[in-house]
C-alpha cells in the first residue's frame, strides 16, 4: 500500500515525431497531502502554485468521479518537444478530448493546432472555475 495516495499519468502519443513519449506527471488524490509536503496551506488566491494546485484538484476529482460511476476510458497528458501541452487527454468510446485547466476564466488559451490537426475528430475544452462543475459531474 502506498503511503501517499497518488496517480501517475503518462504522455499521450501516437508516434508523431515531436511528441514526448516517456514523460509522466504525478497527481495526489488529496490536495491536503500535496500541501503538507510543500508546507503551503495558504488560500488559493495568494499562491504562486495556483495553476498546479488547480490542475491537481481537477484531475483528482475527475478521476474519482469516473471511478465512482464506473465510467472507463484512458487518460493522459500531451506535450511536445516545443513545450506545447494539454493538461488532460481523455479517450472514451473512440473520442479524444483535450482539456486545458486554467484558474481564471479570463486567461487566454492558445489551442494547440498540432493536436487538433493530428487527431481527427478530437475536441478541446478549457476548464476554469466558472465551468468546472460540468467537467467534474458529467460524463
């Protein structure tokens, strides 16, 4: 049994030349454990790691929702050698969706054209604090 409950996600790739193939990200199921390890319990508005904390929260809650509801699929992140990135790529029933997480609904997001062009019939959505309910509570 793991002392610190966490989940690893590997990079999504389908052999495009510039996609990273061996990267991995680690998320904690409990943000409190993450905060304890880095000794930071400040409110989210004043944190310098707000983006990473928000991403960890959304990933862990999404994973819990899918497991509790017995909804199966594959999950990865996507990154290229040029540092283009998508926080979460989900594949369910043959459909690929890229999800980018931003704390602020006003933050500009540049959709990685390479991803949409390379993976036909894929979707892309930005999840922020004003629309996260639909991401966290719906399939």
